[in-house]
């Protein structure tokens, strides 16, 4: 794997995770954010089978 592909995969992962880095205003939002985060991570793991992202 080339250096550029590694950086691109890192950028995609970092961009997705950055959406969840914002401050939580209250506990009421936490559950919804966790569900959304879990769905996003599961989607990224399913893309792994196509060698698009997330190498173990």
C-alpha cells in the first residue's frame, strides 16, 4: 500500500470521526450520538471487505 493511499484512508476515517468530537450539551443527546457512531463504524467495517478502508 502506498503512502498516499494510507493518508487518504486516514483522512476518510478522521473526517467521519470528527463529526462525533463536538461537545455534548446534555445526557439526552448521548444515546443518540452513540447509536449514530456505532452505525458509522459498522459501515466503515463493511467497506473494509472491499479494501476501501480500515485495515486491521
